[in-house]
C-alpha cells in the first residue's frame, strides 16, 4: 500500500427531494439544455467545505426559489469517468427535505420547468430518470409506512486525533443499543 | 450559480466492518504510528475509478490478510479540512462485509495489532473511536433484529444521458412499490 497522502478524486453533488407530507407533492425540475427532458430533483455540486444538507438546501433555493430544511439522507450514487467531471468520479447524494415555502420562482438559466408533482405520479411516470423514479418509490414507501424505514439520520462525533468533528449518517439506532440496557 | 464544470473536492475512503454472524466476532485493527491506540475497522482510500465495495474488500485484504465479500453500505461520514487530505474534504464510507477466510496475516507497516473481537465487547469498550463504537452498536442491532434494518443495498441503473451506469445505495424497497401492485 502507498504511503503517500490522499488527494481529491471525487466531486460531490447533492440533490434535494423536497416532499410535502400534507399534500403528497414533491418538487421536480426539468434541466435546460438537455436533449431528453426528464423530471428530476433539483441539486448541484457541493462548495468547498460545505455539508451535504447545506448544499441540498442551497441548490434547491437557487434553482427553484423554494426554502426548505434538511431531514435525512436517502441514497448515495457513485459513478466513474463522469463526463461532467473531467473523467473524475462522481458521488451524488440524495436528501429528503421539508418545504418551508411553496411559491416556485425557478432559475431560467438552469431550469426549463419546475413544479410540485404528485409523488405517486412521479414514481410511476415514464418521463423521468431511472434514479428519480426509484427515489420517488422509496419516498412513497416512507410516506406510507414511516420515514424511519428509509431515512439515514445525522449524528456528530468528535474525531479523536484532530480535534475536529465528523458528521455521520446511518439508520436510526434504538435507544436500548445506545445504553446497553436490556441487551 | 456558476456554469463552470465541477472539479474534485473530496477524497473518498472506505472502511470494512467484517462481521462473522456465526461467531459474533468482528475484525478490528490498531493503526501503527498513532499516539492513541484505538480499535477500528480496516480501510483506506479508493483508487481512481474504484467502486466502494471493491475498495473495502481490497483494503481489508491488504491490511489484515482476510478475504471478504461486500454485503451492504452502513454509514457515510463527512469531514471538512481533513488533515490527511491537504485541507480537502473527506467522505468516508463504512461497509458491512462477510468473511471468506479467517486466518489473520496483518500488514506490519500499517497495523500494530489485528484481531477478531466479540462485537458486543467492541460496542461497549472504551479504547475505540466514537464512530467505530457507534457502528459496532448498529451491527449489534442488525445482528439481533435483522440486517435489513441497517443495510443500504446496491442497485445499478443506466444513466440516461451518457450511456454509463450508476451504482445506487439505499434501503431495500419492498416489491409492492417496485410494481405498483396493491398500492
């Protein structure tokens, strides 16, 4: 194994699935300048030093005008030789967000269309990407049976060597396992 | 928003939690050249173009001599201004692996110690890192109540624009949601 320190090999992008539990609608966009106009979730690249949830909320606001808050991490996508990343690898993270505003004012440089779509319609429509469709089905499952079934929640831990902090995302751990009680 | 293409901002590392369901033991190492000798899972940086699961299996083999296979993704850690990454951000992914061999032959350049440790002991011992402890508790939860409670499983999808393929990791989706049957 090499003893050289590591270098950056990945760009990290984040998409925000802004889902309104009250109406059952989810925020979707169609990108400008694409040959295939598919519905997808708004999102974009993380800025240097930016947390995943912050990127999701910022990108959703920039693209659609909708304010939202981070709820959970839903999925991670990895792709190599990404055409938009000079052949580097691409890590794309999909978050669940809760809307804090509802009036769309989308960015015309980035989006062709933007709307609140019925989640079930998105889950089973044909003019979407395979991954958007899959995440819509996952959200439908969470909406019907509880978001604890699909959410990775965030916890912060100290790093023992550097004095910095880590953000860790994983499935919720029942209280009994935290405390060793009754195990 | 910038129209410039993205560039690599993150290094991606992967750790492998090799857990043997039959014995209840998990593979742990202590790094050489650390002032605090804590038990942790073996792992290291992804090579260019290498899938997460492949990195985990490779790093475990290089560090410990143990052969294993990828089962699931358990957790994602994000940290900024990482001291080992020239101030870049660090994305560290923790996978669950199944052992295919049991005889340890650890790399003395990287490890001070390596052993199969009882999972419950690791989950509640003090000489480990906060994240290793947390993941050990999560594995204990999975071992007792079913790994479907903690696993993110992998699916592969086509990318509609580039003709390439994506790997997507998320919680298992019940069959009924795939097919829209009985929803």
